[in-house]
């Protein structure tokens, strides 16, 4: 357990940001965050040098969206619940000022379980909707001893650059 204070001054965005049931949460409170999910806490030192001040909390989906980052499916094995993804940034201007997507800069293996929900067009869809080449954003559980992280939700996105839009 870590006690901390939420800072609410000088923020450009909401202090707590998460996506719930395929819609972005509005003004949120700590009590609205689901237990067992993975969240990112942006912590700062207090006067005693302890990380006890928090300026921002986000779930994985919001973190990916805020940082204009997505995953691109490179291999899919739904029978085993495995999705291999490339880490994909947004298109950037090259020296000729043409927009091009940089090569992926990493990859991960995501774990799907029968309870994993897939979203397309703001509607829950079958995991068989996922295809190699799709750009996705995810929400995941925390890792626990003997229990690896798994995807709780997968969103197929229309574009992986800038603001994410659900694929139509």
C-alpha cells in the first residue's frame, strides 16, 4: 500500500483517465477504477523525498492514446489466446516532408482469455474479427505472482496516428 495525494493544479488533462465499456471516462474518481486492472501512476517526490504525490493516473488504453501509440497485429493464434504485436508509433515527416510510418520499434505477445472483449465500431465483436495487420489498443490486468497479465479489452482502431478513432 502506498499513500499518495492527487495533485489537481496545472494539469492539461483530467487527473484520472480511463476507458470503460468502450467509452472514455469523463470526470473520474479513484473509486471508479476497476480493481485488478493495470494503471500508470505519474508520481513525484514530496518534501521528504518520498514518491507520494500523483499528478495523473491512466489505464493502458488511455496511455496508448495519449502517446499516439498502438499495436499492430503481426501474428494471431486465437486457439492458444496469443496475439503477437509490433509496437507502432505515428507517421512522421521525412527529410522531403513526406509522411511515412517508421518501422516498428519492438514487439510483444498479448494474452487473450475467453473473457477478453473485442470492440469494433463501438460495439462488442467476436475475437475472430481481429486480423493480421489491424491496429489495436488494449486494456490489461496487472501481473500477479504466478498469474501473467492478460487483455481485458481490445479495440480495433481506425488510425494509429494522433487521436484514436474506433474502426468503422
